[in-house]
């Protein structure tokens, strides 16, 4: 195994948005078994160090490929699309308004008669939006034009907002359940 392989090559998968999740998981377990640092306990320092590097690369690649958001971003980077999360914050106003409304609904859920039910509705809405965006990405990645790559990049940036919102909702869910 080479450290220079891209994540798809590492797992023997085609470079594509749609991947076989079962094949990814099986290959991950196989690579973990082969590369686990414990197997190199009696090896030289260099071999142990390489084992740790390879295991870290496998873990990072697996986490990237199993997440549709991270996989899309990685695919775009392989295609030469650059991301600068600090400077690229310009999203369309309609989307930003939707995000503000979702955040307000999330903030207000504690005051509802059934906060857990209200939160579940918000979380279902977020998941529905994420699935719709994944479908759009799937279509955009079938066309290898600069315009489609730019659209995919903008969609990835929007998905990042939803993933953060989903994490906030999950944190709130833990808080609400703990207070029951």
C-alpha cells in the first residue's frame, strides 16, 4: 500500500460520488486487520512508524468516503476545486434565510409543549434537505463540466451548514433526553 494513493484507490473503489458502502466497510476491515500497529509490535521502528501512518491514512480515507458530504468535497478537490472555508462564505440569500429560520426553530424548541417531538420534526426536515442535496450532487457528478463542479462546490458548502445544524440538533436531543 502506498501513502500516495487517493482514497478511492486505497479501497479499490471507482472515483465516483456513488460508492458501494458494503464494499467500503469490508475493505476497511481488511486493511485494518493487515495494517493494525499491534501486528508490528516486534518490527523495526521504521516498520512500526509506517504501519501507524498507513493505519491513519486508512482511517482518514474511510471517514471521508463514508460521509456523502466529505466524499463530495474530496471528489471536488481531486478535480482541482479549491475550498477556502474562511473566505468563501457567500451563499444565496434564500438559503441563508432558510438556515436562520431552522436555527430559530431549533432555539425555540425548548419552549414547545412537546420539545422532543418538535425536535424530531426539525431533525427529519434537516435529513430530508440533506437527502435532496445528495440527490442533486449525484446528478452534478455525472457531468464533468466546470459549471457543474462549481454548482457541486456551492452545494457542498450548503450541506456543511446542514451538517452543523444537525449536530446542534443532536446535541440538543441529548440535553432534552437527559433532562427527562
